[in-house]
C-alpha cells in the first residue's frame, strides 16, 4: 500500500513537471527539480566535431542507419534548443555524494512531449 502511494505521488509530481512545466521544490530545502532549456551553439558544436575537443553534437542513429551516413541531432523542431531534467540543489552538506538521474521512462516521456507538443515550453537555464 505504501509503495502504491509513493508511486502515485511521484507520478503526479512528474506530470506537473513534464506537462505543465512547473518547478518541484523538494522538502527540507534540498533543491528543486525542473526542466532546463538551453540554446545550442551549432557552429561551435560542429567545429568541435572537426577538432575533436569539447562537447559535440549527438548522433541521430535512426537516420544515420536509414541514410547510411552520419546525421546529427540539431533539434530543428525546437529551434536548436536542448532540454535537460535537472536537480538544482542549494545548501546540502557533502554535495558530491548526491546525484540525480531521471529514469528512462521520464526521459522518454520528455522526448515524446518535445516532439509531439510544440505548445509546451520550458524555462531557460
């Protein structure tokens, strides 16, 4: 029973974060979970592909296999923005021992929302 209550609570929290682009403030002042939106610098990222240094564009494996050449994700449908589910924490002792990794289901839900619901937008980082 307790497990069901926690699952339902977490589902409602993530529905608020994903579908209503809200920020979830965690209890005891341990931070917030939110979706951050960042503008991708396509020129710099493609330059990094050539030099081999720094962050690079992600490979779109589906289209790469389909057209038999490397194709990269440019997020054209979202005007070259990338999105990330993030936990921003503030006053926590020993921060290095904590991490937040969203589940695969939540990541896939966010990707689906970004592809299919252009009216939902998120905050800039």
